[in-house]
């Protein structure tokens, strides 16, 4: 009798833990950071970037969209979807993101599990700018420029940082987007990339006693480049999280001289 009571207690505890992990995976944690750079062009004032990565099977919560509000740029850091996700859901997620700003996208490994030619066409039809080893320029009224660079997924040997750099403009404030942080060793100080945004790792997604397959997401400094690796919004394999909260990011970028006024 005692054995069966013990088994029931353990089963209840396991079910409670699984429910807790399932709830964590569905959270809408918006992390807000103000980033200061000495050479960010003052003529822009500031720019607001909403960064979301690794959406996978999740539907983006409308409450999150309302919380973010309007931004200058929305960046999807890859794994917008995966095998089994319908194109209707993809379209709805993109339309929700378009409510807060123009959308830019880099390819992740799971995006290639779909008909990626159809995904490419769908995104273009929805007005999404795909950064596949390319760059886009933003220009202020005084002629200062920001380059947003994006590379394809490095794990499939598709990433060509050199092409993206060629497509950018020398002397501009450069922001790099790559699905995987594995691109970091290719980023040299001479490239003058100020900020780089990554996903892919999910922060380990399920961490046992603080240990996981990957380290938790966060900011790091590599040479003269500040990097942000996100825990991501969705999950892969299992719809569960532990010790690595789902997250999205609202980044406000300013010139360092503005810090004393904030």
C-alpha cells in the first residue's frame, strides 16, 4: 500500500512539474534594454528594435504586440516556423508583427524544414525584407546611415558575412543579425559591427540545476561588438521550458552622450 502511495505522490509531482514547464514555455516576457554607443549617429535620436527569434510553433500573443507598441524595426532572428506549421499561421504571425513596424527576417535551420521556396515567396508577398547575406541602409535627414546586415544559417554553410558586409556601407553604424551565434568567430574588429543579434540556442530551453545544452541568453562583448543571444520565444522538440524563460526584446539604441539625460 505504501509503495502505491509513493508512486502516486511521485506521479502527481511529475505532472505538476510538467504543467509548470508548459506554463513557462507560454510566457510573454518582454525584456527592455537601452543600449548606448559612442558612434551611434545623433541625428537619428534613437531607434527602437523589436527582436524576436525562434517562434517555431507558437502564435504570437496579441497582448505582447500591444505591450511593444510601435517600433522602427522588427527583426525575426530565424526559425519563424518549423515542419508542421501551417502557412496560415505564418501569415498571421507576420501580420501581427507588421502592426508594430516594418519586418526583417533571417533564415534559421528549422525554416528550411518547410517548402522554403514557398516561405520565401510568402514573406516577400507580405512585405517582409529577407536579409540573406545582404544589408539594408537607413538614412537620417542629415545623411547619417545605419546598416542592418543579415546572414543565412551558418550550419548549412549558407552564411556569407563577406557578402553582407559588401552590401553594407563603410563608416555606417552596423547591426548584424544571424540565427546562430556560431558566426561570432567570423566577426572581426575591422568589420566595425557594433551590435549583433542571435537566437537558435533557446538558452538551453530545459536546464537541470542550472545546466543546459547551451548557456543562457544575454549580452556579451566580443572585441568591439556587443552581442545579444536570445532564449527565444518558442520551443523545439518539447513544448516545455525550465530555467530558460521565453523572451523577446525591445532594444532602444542611443548615442552615449544621451546617457546623462536619461
